[in-house]
C-alpha cells in the first residue's frame, strides 16, 4: 500500500488521472491541474478507506498559495499496471 508521501509525490508530478465524477467537479469548479499539483504537495490525510469497493482510497485536504482548500478525492494515482493505487 502506498504511503502519503508516495501519493503526494505522484500528485505533485502530475502522475494521476481523474475519475469521471472528479473530472466533472474540476470542470464545474474551474480547478486547474496546477492547483491540484500544488495542493497535492502538502496534502494531509483526512480519511483512509483501505477496503473501498474498487481499490484502496483516501480523502485528502491540500491548500494552494492562492488560498483555496482542495479536498482531493476521485483522482487515481498512476502506477503503470500495478493495481495497488489510491483512488484519490
């Protein structure tokens, strides 16, 4: 299972994809990929769901320099073919 540091690194470097629901929310709220990367670098774990339906997942909270708080959920960190990922 990934550590919070692993997930932060993947978010910061853009190694993630959006779930369909997360993509809709990002568009509706006009959130940029840069904001997600920035919030991901300092994200804190709010809740962990190791037994989630499709894969282990978590709810994270991160901030940007501009101030908006972002709750990160529904963003899948890429790991190639490895199925051990967090559905953030």
